[in-house]
């Protein structure tokens, strides 16, 4: 322990602080920038990660982000007032036994839904079926009444069976069935058919009525034939089981003769299809329609009333219904901190008696991959940035120590001890380092009030400690090390750099990529090591480069070049610290701006890959083609528009077995003259664990009655406009139409690159709710607006701009290191007859080549460093994993960095020139003589 005399210690510190006020303000400004970054970084990452996981889930479709248990089973009706109590109880059992508490905490609502197997539809009362009869199924789900509006009629209720006469010998004009007296031996009998009411939408009424075709209706007791008109309230049709449905195969009793009379009790309007309540399934909204030139299939559904459930179970005993129990996840309840545990818990959900349908684990894993990559990018840039700030603090402190060396000698002469000077330096460091860091922490608290402070406080304390230590130790730095020791240090740094490069190369060859596992310390420290090597080697090269460039100019008769270049040659070694700061800051700016531009470039490529062109017009309904008039209009407006058909999950069969894939038919893929058999196709996608046909090996597709022979001529990983990560068979649309039918090849999407056509079509889909226009620009905005991506690019741009400021700081420190020697040389120039203009020219000849050389080394070193780092970063996590993302050096952005560095260096030179202009030549001569 020691005691500091208050008077002397306070005097030393106040005098030191007053003398260093200009440098202190610069250091405080640099520290404030670093403090804001260090304190805000963890808070930014936390806020961005939470926003990202919530956005990821909010933007996903309901069937992707929610959890559904599905099963085909028999569940009996409950009490009359609660007919669905057994269904609710079964869902509760599945929930309590198989959903972990961590997942259950996120569930905001629960639903159940069931569908009957599909029935074949025929006319009423004649029971006439079309060649390709439409199908109909009953549906009911919890709380459905809250999501519909009754337009006409009433909601379905229970009805008594209806007796009717059947038989070929039933007389005309017979009385009511209950008054009929059967005659023995005649083919006429009284049968009781169950009657079920249903409520359907107007679209279903239109499609089902058209598909039924001619039928007989009862108008005021008069039977009238109608032909293909929409159904309305009171209309009837008949159902019989479709024995291709697995649910009917478990039935028992006399179900083979089952016929059901269905009466339309009401027309309803449902909430929008985008409502999460519908879970992406819009069968109640409108039927699914599949058609070609030869046939048309209509798959419709109607609402079943709660009171009818018991009758349904009694009418079709043993029939298995398709039940689903849905658990809706609230994105606002999902925190980033529990994502990894949540994924593990979700993957353990596997009830033995039901299927689990959800993409929530995949969505969260995509988020985790992007979060890990964000942490990796931020950590490696932050380490290099903090190092550059510390070096800037040290260079400024060292320059100030050199400037006030005579003052320190005077302080010693007046009785100050070394301990007192160290304490004074520590107090100064508290004023110019610790205090600005605290201000940075307060700014972070104000901007991000809800973020966790623990990591930010630890980072801020570490940063303040490093900065204070650099400030104090820079004062007592030894003179340049002996040459042998310098050589050993450079050899060690070079070996470290080679080790980092080898580790990065080994890391690139591993199966796991940059987003797998924990934070990679090798990648985190790699930019710092590479930038330090660039700075050390670069400053070593500045001396020889300066000597070589000075040789032809030494013969110049002008004193400006003679004195200026002499100072360049002699000062490179002694200005090594400030020059290293300039090189490091420049290289850091280049690394940050190239990473930001690479992320943006990957997102542009992903948007193009997702859309396939500048714009994509597609049908929003599965396997429903675009309206014919729209296709004709687009074909007239844009002759180069690419039309396509996408049929999901088709089964193909060849010598190597069956495989499932999407079938995509695009315009313009056939070579000239193609039209024979089989069709030439391209196999597209990852094809994991699939036995594919070899190239040239034939296989076939059976599609809606057509057998299409195909042969694969090529394989590739992806194609623009086709969903990335899916497996597809890609065929020319014209050839596909020739092998099937024109209707089968009717396009359901079109790709357009002509911006004038896109502008003409914008707004044309307001009256077409089943058609949507998607643009590449909108797809890019969606990727770019992702919170993690947005804040990463902002952080990189902040670091790039700060690097320019640090380069200016290093330049100012370099001009200050030899300020006294420069004044003495200017005094010599005055003796030789020089003017102020000569003095300015001499200063420019000294400073500009040195700073420009350091900046160019930093730019080149930064480009090389980021190219070494690039393959290890796997930036495709920022592009939704759809394209391989490499390093893209955006020369325009790099030119801005070079311009910023040039402005910074010009400001430093201008500061030195301004000081020279204010000098008194007589004072310079006295300093020279002294």
C-alpha cells in the first residue's frame, strides 16, 4: 500500500488531464463508440433473436407452426347435451400424456375436427350417378359456429328417417308410404332412409349442383327436371359409401346397402381462408376440383350439426372417422432462450396411437441455425473491433506520452514519484475510458430497456478494463525491441496465422457446417489474427516500399521531396504503432462491409430462386389452374412469359421401384423436334434415401387415367422458380400436354421478367381471390427484414463506419508522434529560405504516401482475410437456406470504404497542415537552436 500526497497527486493529475484534453476528448469519443457497441451488442442480439423466432412462427402457415394429432378411429357420442365430450376427452388424453409441459405452456387454444370418409353423390330421388360422380363428406369441428355467418336457411339439426316406396312395380300416384298396403309378390316396398341436413357455402353449392347435372326436384308437389343449376336451401341429393375409402372397410352391419338423403338446410359464409382457425384446410370453403378433357372430379364437404353426431354413428356403425386434435401455438409466448430445449421436446412427441403433424421443429431449427450464424458473425467482428479500439487507445496514449515527455521530466524534478504518475494515469484513464464506457452502457439501457443486462455488463467491464490497461501501459512502453526478438515475434505470428488457416480449411471439410454446434472459437478469433498479421507484415513492408519509391526522387533538386521522403524513410519504424492502427482499422472496415454485401447478395439470389423471375403469378388453390382469360392476356402482353404446372407428390414407377416427387411442367424445356416417346425430363432436388432411375433408364407416371413414359436425361440440384429442397421431375409443358391433355397441362403459375407487364398487372387480382402476384423484390424484402439479418447488417455497417473513424484516429496519432521533429525540420527549411507553402508541401510529402500505403495494405489485407473466412461462414442461413452463399466483394461498397478512408486520411493531413500554418517561424528556429 502507498499513500498519495493529496496536494501533489491532485496537482499532477489535474495538470496531466488539462494538458491531454484534446487527446482525451478523442480517446473518450473512440471509447464511447466502442462502449455503445459492446454494451448494445448482446442486447441487440437478444431482442433480434426473440423477434426473429416470433416472426418465423407468425409468417409460417398454421399447419406448419401448430401441432396436430391425427388418427382414424371410432369414437362414440357422449350425452345428448354434450355429443362431442368423448372426442374432447380423447384429445385431452393425448395432450396430457404426450405433450411436454414446455410445449404445453405455448399452447393458446385447442381444437378438434373430424371428417367422415367420402361418399359418392347421386341425384334425388332417382339415385342416378354420373360416370364420374362427385364426392361429399361431412365435417364438424369445435367452435365452428364462431367462424361462420348464416346467409340463408338454418344450421343443420337432427332429422327423423324418411320412409319412401322403392321397387320397379310401385304404382304411380300411390298414397303416402305410411298408408301404402303392399301386395304380395309385387316389387314395391317401404324403406326408411336416414336424412341428414348440411350447411354449405355458395361456392360448394355451385360446384356440386353443376357436377350433379340433371336431377329431379320437387316444386310444390310437382316433380321437375333441372339441369346443372346451383343447389339452394331445401335441395336434396343422395349419398352411398365410396368403398375405396379405408374408413368404410372397418364398417359392419348392413352398411353395404346404405343410402343417405342429404338436404341443404342453409347457405353459410365462412371467415377468410387465411384465418388460423381453418389450419390451411379450406375444403369447407370450396370443393377441390380435378379435371381434364375427359372427366371431372369434384370433392366437396358440408357441415354436420352437433345433434346429428349420434345419428351418424348409428347409421354407419364401425365406420372410422378421420379425427384431428389441433394445438395452436402462440408465437408471442415463444422465447429465443428456450428454442433448443423446445426442439428437443417437440422431437420426443410420438404417441403410439396417432400421427404427429407439425413443422414446428424444422422452423425452430432454421431459426437456431440463423441465430448461431448471427452470433458467429457478431462475435468474430466484435473481437476484431474491440482489438482495433484498444490499439487506437494505446496509440493515442503513446503519442500523448511522447508529446509530454518533457513535462513528465519536470514533474520528476519537482518531486513527483513514478507511483504518483501511474496513479495519475489511472485516474485519467478512468476519466477518458471508464466514464465513456459507462455512458455507452446507459445508452444501451435507454435504447433496449427490456434486454438482459448480465452479458452487456460483463462485456462493458471487460472492455473498460482492456482500454484502461492499454492507456496506462502505453505510457511505459519500452523502446523498439531488439531485431532478433522482433523476428521471433513475427515468426510466431506467422505460424499462428498458418494454424488458423489450416483449422479453417479443416473446418470447411467437416460434415457439419458453421451453424452446427456451439460458438466456434477458431472462427471467432480468425479475423483478429488475420488482421493483426496483415498489420504487422504490412508495416514491415512500408519501410522497403518507401525506400524503393524514394530512390528516383532523391535526385530531385527540390528541398520538399528531399526532406519529406527522408522523414518517410526514417519515421516508418518509429510510427509502427499508429500505422498498425490504420491498417487494422481499414482491414476491419473492409471485412465488415464485404460480409454485409455478401449477405445482401445471397438474399437477392434466394429471392430470385424462390420466385423464379421478377414476378410470379400463381393460383392459391391446390391443383386449380389459372383463369383461361388471364393466361391469354399474359400471353399477349409478354411473349417470353414462362407458364408452368406444379403437381405435388406424384408417384413414379420404374425398374428400380417407386418414388414420389413433384411433377413440374415448364415452357421451353424441350430440345427442337422433341415430341416422341418417352418424354425427356430432368431430375431435380436432393433425393435423399431414394432409389432413382439411372440417366437414360425409362420410368412411368400414371396420372388421372394417363400413362406417361419418361426418361431422365439430366440431374441438378435446383432450378429457379421451383421450391428449394424439394425433389421434382421437370418436363416440358408442351410435351406433357401432348402426352396427356391440354387441360391436364393448364398452367397454375407463370413467371414474368418484363417490368412493364408486371406494372400493368398490379392491381388486376383484386377481383381474383384465388390468384396472387408475388415479386422478387417483395421476397427480398421479406428476407432482408428478418430481425437477425437486419441487425447483423446494421452491426456490420456500424463496424465499417467505425473502422473509418479509427483509421482517422490512427492517422492523427501518427502525425502527433513526430510533431516536434517535424517542427525542427521545418525550422531547417526556414533557414534554407523556405516559405509556409514549402512547409505544407513538405508535410504532405511526408504524410500522404505513408498513410495511403497503410490504407491500401489494409484494403488488400481485408479482402484476403474475408476470402479466407468466407467458406467457413455458411451465410446461406441468412438467405433461408435456399442458395449456396459465398463471399461477394461488392466493389461499389468497397469503393465507399476507400473513399471514407481517403477522407479520414485527408482530415489527418489537413490537421497537421493547419498546425504548421499556425507555427511561428521564429519559434521553430529557437526550437531548432535549442
